[in-house]
C-alpha cells in the first residue's frame, strides 16, 4: 500500500505532538516511557522528533496512559490550527 505524502500542516501537527510528548515525559527516560507504553524506544524517538508524525491511535492511547495525559488534552493540543494550517472552522 502506497501512503499519500503528508502535507506541511500534518507535519507541523506531528511536530507539536512530539513536543507535547517530550514535555509530558519530563525527566523520565525514553526507554522507561516506551516500555510502559509497550512500544520500542526507537518508535518513541521517531514520534518525539516528528519523523513519525502520524502514529496509530493505539500507540497514542498507550503513550497517553503511560504519561498520564488524557486523549482529550492531546487532541486539543494537536488539533489543526485554522490560521496556521488554512483549515476552515466547522460551523455548528
């Protein structure tokens, strides 16, 4: 299966997500957090550096649990920025 290249806005969201994970990880090592989430330290490194900007839902959920961060918080912090990303706001 060929994957569609990511847009610049998707890459920026991945970078914001990685930065959020680094802040949430604090002084804990990558190895410790990765083990708690059931992923490899290399996978966590790729996510944190933005080289893997679109991790699977289950990886995100496992990291949220390991770091004590809610999925709601992650979604809000990593949602597209309408001004930055050129996304139109949905009307209710």
